[in-house]
C-alpha cells in the first residue's frame, strides 16, 4: 500500500489525519501542513509474545551524587544553566535574529574550551571565515575551538563520533537536515528528527549539546513544541535592539531552577556580564518626575530593581491608545478597570503609555501596585518620593495582596540607597533593615493617602 500523508501542526506538532483550518490540539489557525510520514510503521501488528528485559527500580530514598558541572567562567551564563553545564545534556537557546545568540555562544565556547573541555562549533548558516571574523572582533582567535560548516546530520554525527567532543554547539537546528526524512530543512519533521538524533547522541556519548533555535514573530521557538520537551534546558535570549542590555532567561531546566535570568550588556567587544543589574537598570534614572516609579521585583532567585515609566495624555482619536513595552497589556487593562471601578479614577479619553526601562520584560503580578502608582502619578502630575520602592499585587476587588520574598526585595532596595517602601499589609517582611514601610490594605486607601483622591 502507498504511504498515506499526514498533516502536522507547525505550532504544537500535533498530527491529524486530514487537513483543517484550525488545530484541535492548540487552537491555532492555518498552522496545519501536509507532511510525508517518517515511516510506514508496523501497522496493526502487536508486540507479540517476545519478552523484554526487566527494568531496575529504585525507591525515592536512594542517594545519588549530583551530576558534575563544567563552569564557563561567565557567571551570568553559569547562573542561568543552574551552576554550569551538565555532561550528556541538551540545551536549546532561542532568540530574535541579531539579538546576540551566536556572539554569546562563541564566547561561551571559547571559555569552555579554555577550561579544558573539547569544544566543536558547527554552523549551518555562516561560513568558517565569518565565524573567524567574529572571533577576531571578540578577541578569541587563540581559543582552542574547532569550527565546521555543515548541514547534513549524517556527516555531523559521523564527525562527532570520531572526535568525541565534550561540547557541541549547533547553529542552528532549523538548518540541519536528515536524509531519511522527505521534507525541506526547517520543516516540522526535519527539526523534530534532527533534535531527536542530536539529543540521543548526547545521552549516548556523554557529550553536551547546545542547539540554537530561531523564534517566530510571536516569540516562540520555530518548529514543533515537542523539541522543547526533548531537551533538558530551554533558554530564551531577550532584549531590544535599541537597548544595550540582553537577558538570558531559563524557562525550563531539569538540573536547576527555572525562571532564572542572566544579564549581559552588548558592547563593541561582545557581551559583557552584569554583576549588579539593579544598579545598572537604575543608572539612567535622573531627577524623579511624575510617572516614574521604582519596582522591586524578583527574577528567578535574584531580586531586581527596575524603573517603570508611565505617560497619560488626552487622546486625539475616538479610541484611546494603550501602548505597553515590557509588561502584559491585558494586565494593564485590568489595572485601569480596577482604578475606575474601585477608586473612581477614570482613564476614558486618555492615552496610556507604559514602559519598563532597560528593555527587560516583567511577568510577575507583584508589579501591579508599581504600575498603578506610575499611572496615577502621571495622571495627577505628582511625583512619588524618590527614595521609595513599590511592589504588591492588586486583586479585582481592589485589595492589595502580599507577595513572596518580601525580605529579599527590601534588602536589594536598601542596598541601592532606598529608605522606604510602599507594600501591601499582612506580608512577612522579616527584618526591614531600618527601612520605613508604608503598608496599605486596599487600593483606595493607598490612592487617598498618596495622591489625595479615592
């Protein structure tokens, strides 16, 4: 019988028997494409009576030594990896084009190779001459890194089997192709097959593999999401091209904490790690002005202070504009609705602009109170005290809810010279370290006390 074609969703990798406009698994539209099957398979034939080998079982109390790690010497990268690179691990690094993925990984490859780890850098997008030019610009020409340009996975695995490296960097997974798959490079089947083969090689040979992945316009790694499940660690490289800061964020890590971040600064000589990101993010903050608020947040295990900037102006259109950079626009709409419904402060007929300074993206709900403070400060043209840091979550009822790690937020704020903090009541600050805490139970009391309204 002829092989039947299957239909695969490019967003989630779900397989369908026929084409449809909407994927039933993830709900995305126009993402289903026709793919040739990987193999005909055994059909309806069962496993039969042949028995397999028994699997060794252990209990939860068994003691195992943690896996050894290889340190790169780049503290921010090692922090994001959970303390270093684990042997026989697969890491996926994604980011926008031109954000600095290849630059960071070339610097990391030079550091790992300098520490005695045999490192191979295989590129499917650039020639070796281009990589050498980048290495010369970064001052890494003397690093013992072996380069190659290839896209055939069969040739790459043959070379890796002969060289037996400790670390392999593949740039990028979308350019690799497997000759047993009848699809173009970059397709769902090719990306899935190439990632599977490389991950299996890493586990079998004890070699660490780092894969570079392109991202779509929605910010997700291109190709099937099953690739993120295959690998052990998924890192996203974030940042705005107009800012010098770059954020390496861990969204999955089987060997360390997830949601950890590493902060880098893009310079003429490559990416430089930032040891104290809070101080750097606030370095451009001048005289306090209306709409400017300092938020004490937590990214992974590290406290981080950033400046939130808001601008409220009369609109010239029928539909007021809501522009957000670095925060969730749906969360901004919720804060505006709570301010109008619970505090009687309308924003109808007003354009609202919100920006997180430095190009960092904030996702935790602890920024609610800081956003509300910035919006009210801009609307009422009243500047908040320059020595005050703000954090807290706002509920739909207008109540202020305490957030986690209050003590760490206060310590970071005090280290940078802040003497007071506006926080929700009922939290567990531990020791405030001499800082003055202005505690509020609901948003109405906060608005009435700080801005004289409510």
